[in-house]
C-alpha cells in the first residue's frame, strides 16, 4: 500500500518540473526571436557533405551494410564484457580466467566464421 504523503512533499517536484518547462520553452522562444535569418540560394539548397548530391537519398541501403552493423554491435557488446571481468579478476581467480578464455575462444570462432563468410567485406 502506498503511504499517504502530504501534498507539501510534492512541492519541490512541481517546482522542478515548472523550472524545466520554463527553461525549455523559454530557450526555444528566445532563440526564435534572437536568431539571424539569412535565406539565400546556397543556404536553402540540398547538400551532401559539401558537394552536390549524386543520387536520390531514398535509395535502399544494401543488406551488407546491415550485416556489418549487426556484427559490429555483437562484437562491441562482447568486448564490453571484458571490462567488468578485469575489475573483479583478483576475486574470481582461476575459474574466472578459464571462463574468460572460453568466452574469448567463442568470440574468435564467431569472428573467423564471419570472416570466412565474407561478412566483413564492404564491397
């Protein structure tokens, strides 16, 4: 059951929410009135890294792009597990070392598999 707190305990929360809303809306309104508007042909033209676009931006990405992105995320998450292991290495001892060797071996098997299947090739 939720304790019945007096409404006075909620006053700091409402003050904080009000301050956030005033700051957010205030900065948007202030920037609208203070900004410099120079609408010339060059500013309003579409660009791609400073050069003219060579194709339509709505073309689909090749599947290879998504495969490389997924492999990057998978390998990056696996490597992120190395840091907590290194922090507690003295506490987990030999058992933790053996577990990490198995983990890295599985990581290398996955890496070699992706390499053999040419999943890391961009072209």
